[in-house]
C-alpha cells in the first residue's frame, strides 16, 4: 500500500508509531491530516469519521498468546496451525 501512495509525489506520508493509541488519533484531529486505519477503530474518536474503502490490499493478522498457554489456548493454537484434530 505504501508503494502505491508513494507513487503520488503530491501525497506526503507522515509515519505514526507502530501501535496506535489515543495520541495518534488526537494528533490527526489537531492537524487535520488523514489517517489510514482499520475498521476496528471506527468509533475510537468522536471527531473522526471512517470512510470504508474497497482496496485490493491486505494486512497480516496473527494470534498473540502466552509463552506457556493454558490447555484450551494450546488446543486452539494447534487447530489453527493444523497440528490437531479438526
């Protein structure tokens, strides 16, 4: 996605921290800059509006769990990996 945006020199990209927090959203409101975001942040700030887009880009997701997970989590992870019974 970044390469597609960078192909337009009239667009200036300002990087944010790796993880969004309220400071990122407040800065977007204060500066009037656009913020590329995920659907899960739709209701995060009362002064921001989300416009859903249908672009041909994907974002990788994954599972985050304890180094030594409990039995239920371990079974679920095994199923996701394809290591366990269906």
